[in-house]
C-alpha cells in the first residue's frame, strides 16, 4: 500500500483531504463484489473496423496512444529537445572492484532553468557491451547504494521518505539528510545485476518533476506543454518522458548495448515505465512492478485503488480529463490491457504482491491476459494462460507474470525473475 514514499493507508489519505474534495469512497477487497464490466477490444479501431493484420495494428496502435494521451496521461510534447551530457565522475573500481561507476548529468540546452537529470550508471567490467536496466528511484541516487562518495541530492525530497524525515532548507523545502544514504539499496541489488552481465542506470524521479501538485513549476512541464488544456501531460507522463531522455544518453555510451535497454519501474514509476515503453519502441522490454491503478491493473475492476481515489490523492499525476471519469469509468475509451498491448511484440513483465491488494494483483494479471490477442498478431504467445498462478510462481512466455508473497516493494525474488526474463528474451 506504499502510495507515497512512506506508507499511507486509505484512512490516512482521507484525513488529509480538504473539505472541498470528495468524501472517501468505499474500498472493495472482495472478489465477489467486483461485479461485471466490459473491456474495450484492442483489436477494434475507433471506427469499429476489426484489426486483423500487423499493418492494421500499427494504425490501431497510433489510435490507442492518442486515446491514452487525451484521456489518461496527457499529451507528451513532440518537439525535439537539445540535450547536453556531462560526465561528472568516474570510478573504475566501484563496488570493491566489481564495476565501473559513472555519474552523468543531462542538461536541457534551451531551458537552463530546468534542473538536470543526474544519472547514476553501473557497468560490468567486461569488454563486451552490456544490456542495461533503466529505472527511476524515489529518493535520490544516494539512496540506492551505501557508497559514501555518491553526493546527496540537493533537490526537493518528500518528507518522511523511507521512514526518515527530510530537513527543510532555508526556503522551507525538504531536503535529504545523510540518513537517506542506502535506505532503498535493498530494492537495487546492484552487485547481483552486474554479476549477471547487466548494467544499471538510475536517476531520481524528482529531478524530472517533484512529486506534488505544484511540482510542475520547477520541472520540465514548466517549459513544455500547455497547462491550460485538459489533456496536458501529468507528472507520470513527465517521468516517462525523462526515461526516454536517459535512453538518449545511453545510446551514446560505448559500453551499453543501446538495443537492449529494459525499462523498469515500481508503483507510480511502474506506471511511468509502461507509458514510456508504449510510446518509445527503442525500449527492448518493459517491467511493471506493482504499478496498480493507472498502470497494469484494469481500471474497470472495482477492487483496491480506483480512478477516483488516485485522482483525488494525486491530482498531478494524470491529465485533467482523466478526472471526468472518476465516477464514470465505464465510459473511459481505453483500459489498461490496451496500454500493455502497446508493448507488443516486445517482452513485458507484470508483477504483483499478495499483500498489496491496493494494487489489485488479479487486475494486473488480467491486464496482461487481455493483451494476448495483440501478441498473437505477431506470432507470439503472451502469457499463454488465463489461470491465476500460485504464489511465487512465474508464468508466461513473451509476457510474464508473478504474484509473490509480501508487501508493496521490490525484492530479490522480483529481481531474480526479471534477470531470468532478460536472459531468455532480451539478450
């Protein structure tokens, strides 16, 4: 139920709503009460024409991206952005000699007022080019490792992140303290990843946009997009866009196999990772770790978090038009299985956790199940099953799924499955 960086229950969230906001809706965790719903068919065009060929699907794919942009995530700006990459540090013997570590800043040439995206990259020492996992982190690059020479982020930080209170600066903005160092290192098993022959690239999602309703004022959305429009992109769109900008950098890195970049995200960043992968087919594969509502879980299922709840709690994540479906989800022209289908024919992994019912594990599974017809157009088997698996059992082929024991988190078990998935389908 980790829907901020610290753990918030629906009751806690309700207590922090303003009087002008809607009252707390009833939450459903009873499968018998989910009710019936009808999913839109990804293989039916906007005009009702059936999609029968790959060429038909490419046209339908463009329609679906536009529908998600107009109604859920907002329009991603199309203009080319001039970037400058600056390497700020290199350690050729990081992690006790196991890896090469680079720190690289991505600057927006035409928008110097927008903060840089500071990338932390770990590379195997092998002379071969390496495939890479690319994911954003929640509390700064200093948070993914205990290495003392990673500088603390000086950017906005959620107070209370990972159980530690950020210290306010002279402007009253929360900033990281030394207690944050390595606090989420268990979510990033860097040595395991490096030993398997993969690189790891990460950056703080707050570099792209601080995660609060006014965060756009200091992020990339302050200079790109039209904030007056109902389909202006939200924070999730901005974070996904930022992943593609990191990919732009990785394509210049000689030690990286730029055709084997796997985007991965947990929770809200899982939503951003799937939306990034849907729009940018340079990503070789996509991994959604407990992305829940607005990610892999079906919106039309009344279970756990709902469209209304997520729009009330996090009004800055999606476009304004998405809120018009709060009490009318059945009229939403898309659902999340169609988002997952946009990854086809590339490999996709969707993962859940049994104690994270807020994210609706079965809804995430069904999102993957219902992407199957599009994978079949490409002669591929997606999940290949509609039977919900036992706990801690990875199932599927080009599309994989597991529901592990435990809470809303990223664990070594998850990474073991992702590495096996990458070994079999990406390398």
